[in-house]
């Protein structure tokens, strides 16, 4: 019985580590895609438009939502409907605030 429980826990741990690895790969890929536009975004002479601020807001929102999901425990699956709503509202808020301030 304990051997079966141990195998089940190892399988769950492996799945969790795989999910974290996939999230880190997605984040690294997004960072690689963001790097070429960093020079254009940080150009202080023109200011930021809606396109540039949308890119920045998207990555800020993704990072914050991942931190919230990890901190919440089972919200990765159990409360996905609230996470999606929070994502879109937070994205819109950050997007327009970045465009307004910069």
C-alpha cells in the first residue's frame, strides 16, 4: 500500500515539475521574442504607443498570473475561469496605464 502511494506521489511530482518546466520554457520563449523590440520600446524620444505598451502589459500580466497561480495552489486547474477573467482585466488596465504614463 505504501509502495503504491509512493509511486502515485512520484508521478504527481513528475507532472508538477514538467508543468513548471513548460511554463519556464514559454516564459523564456516570450522573453526571446521580446528582446528584439526592447530597443524600440526603450526609445525615449517618441514615447510608447498602444502597440508597444500592449507587448509590455502582456508579459507583465503573464508573470503576475503565474505567480498568483503558483501561490494559490490549485488555481492552475480549479479556478481557471477566475484566472482568465483576472488576466484580461489586469491586461487591459496595465496596457492603458503604460500607454498613458509613457
